[in-house]
């Protein structure tokens, strides 16, 4: 499958993507994970992107598109991919459309995961992430805490609250989403690719996507 997942920060795009990868071997592509890995590695790209990410601002398109062109040509993308949190603006969507045409890739659909704002705020403020860039396991202090407080179950690294998941940064990210990313819904609707999945259950979203793919 070749799918773009849209939705506000905290809508569950990453969780849904991970569940879908188990269906047919498609790979999850998260520009956020890639960038955080570059930051931790101290690369030139990471240093350039870090300031934007800490403020909750969008990383410039020139950086992102270079990452995407390289990533989409990787061998593991041949079975399919799930773009998690990309594109984030209409100009990015237009550039991605041109890139996919250049690479001969046809999308199956674009899924907008629609979750109430109060649910999103609660999810993000209580979310914790493994600090190991090679793991990035996600926890929630309310619903899914690590077995040992502050320690990742999978790799034993510290579990932290990301800089962009403080309440101030979250409100900024949501404002950025509403002004720059939400217009993608209209863009992909015009392209005839948009499907909307309403609800707070990742299982329900995955079931809806599977039903669409089976049509």
C-alpha cells in the first residue's frame, strides 16, 4: 500500500502507520523520526533542523524534500510505504506530487485522521518517548507507562518528554497545523484521494483503511 496519513499532532498517525505495516510489509516513513535521529547524531542536517523543531515550527521544504527523495528510493519502499506526518503544507504536497510522478509512484489514498482537540492535548501532554534514536518507543504516563518509571521496556534507555510536547509547544504546533497543514484536506479532496476516518480508536481507523483498500 502507498498511503499518506494526515491529522493533527497526536491524532495517532504513527500508531496507525505501525499497525498497517504489519499487513503487507509496507514501511512507515516519518520525517519527524528521521529528523530527530539526525539531531541526536549531530549531523549538519540535524543541527540545521533542531532550532525549528524545538520551537514547534516546520522544518524548511528544502531540507524535507531532499530527505524524501532519498528515502522513497530505498529498497524497503518497494513493497509500499505510509507517509506519517508528511506533507505538512500545500507547497510540499505539490512538490511531493511531482516527485512521485518522477519516480513512477501512484498513491492508493490519503487518510485524514480526525480526532477532537481535547483528546489530542491530553495524549501529547502525557506522552513520553524513548531517547534512543534507534528505538523511539512511545509511552503514555496514563494509559501505557513503561514497566520501570523513566526506563524504556525495549532497550533500557531513558524515557523522556520531547521538547515539542510541552503544553506551550503543543499549542504552537496545533496553531501551525491549523494554519498550514489543515488546507491539505482540501488539496487531496480535489485530487480525489482523500478519505476521512473519524474517531479516537486506532483499531477503527485501521479497519476503515482496510475496507477502502478492499474495494
